C-alpha cells in the first residue's frame, strides 16, 4: 500500500517513498497534481529520490524531482537536503516578495550549498518546474526531465538531460531512441552538491487547455521511450496516466524484452494539469 506524502504547515508536500511507495493527489496553483515515488524493485536500501510541490501563493507553485546520485554516499540525504533547502529559501523569498524566477535561482543555489555542506561526497539531480498562473518554466540540474505536452502529443517544452547522450540528442547527433539504449546513458555531467553546478533555465511556455506537465526521474525516462511517455500522459485523467506509467515501468524493470529499455532504478513522477 502506498504511504501518504507529508504535508507541512506552509502547504508544501514532500514524498520520499523511502521504503514503501508514496502517492499523493491534491490541488495546487489552480490545477491538480498527482505525485508518485518508489524505490527500485531490485534493491533493499532506501529510495534515493525525493519529490515535492511547494506552493507560492494561491496561483503558483514549484514542482520538484530530486534524484540522489546512485553509487555515491547518502544519495537520499542529498536529495532530501536539496528539497528542504530549496523550500526554506522559497519561503524566505515569498516573505520578501521577490520574483519567482529569482527566488527559484536563489533556492537552487541554497540547495547546492546545503548539499556541499554535508561534506560526505553526496550529490543529487534537481529538476524544477514553476507554475505561475498559466506560465510554466523549467530549471534543470542533472538528468531528471520535465515536459509540457499538448493534448495531441505536441511537446511544447522539454528539458535537456545534462549528460553526454542528452547533449548529443540536443545537438542532433543522436536520436531519442538510440540515446535510450546507449552505453553511456548512465553518465551525468551536472549535480547539486558540486562546486561547478550550473542551472539550465528554460524558456517559459503558456499552458493551454488540457496541456500536461510531467516531471520524471531517470527511473521513468530510462524505461520508456519519449513517445511512449507522451502517449501515456497526454490524455485521460492524470490518475490514469500515473497508473499507466507506473505499471509499464515496473513491468520493464522486472522483465527485459527485445527492443524495450529495462533499467531497474528508483522512480519518481509528477503529473500536473490545469482545468480546461
């Protein structure tokens, strides 16, 4: 059974799925959100992902997926520390009436400092989408991904994974399907918790009727082709979309089949949609 994400006094919801899966559904920023996270089925250690939705007044929110770096010490501590530092910084910025973009950039810098201050060699990715009225904007560190998808499947906004394969796809040297099966797919070139961390700020996109916002850790995107993820999330209810993605990712993690990606890992997913 899924456990319930923790809601804080300021309305921030954090899911960690440390052992049992976490799933939460709620209204935020004038829309509805379903968030999900669970640890890899192939390990007994805790889930290193942390997922959050941080309200910014009545019509705005900051959506976050952080994936603690596997193979490094205390990946879970890194992802949860980054989310906590970002949320604390955003609260301060809201009180000081800063612009949301400035607040997020300051918050990500605060997250980087907080993880570095752990002094244990840990690191985490951090993918952020802000929803402000009907405007969505992405902020990217690492290889978790974010998309804005139209009802007919048009990708209106997409982050670039900070990895050799991600940059190769962006430059047109590699297509999405080949990248998913590439031997260097696991390499990541940018992390929270490092002295050379950089923030990739995306262009804003105006959310149209029935647009879907998706944030996903590589536990999702390493097990689904992009067109499959788009098809599963672009229509129907967001609850149904989450169910479909989770079921297919779990199946592929458990059983490798010819032509299908299969990489057991922690998985996290946020799907958000405004009313028509």
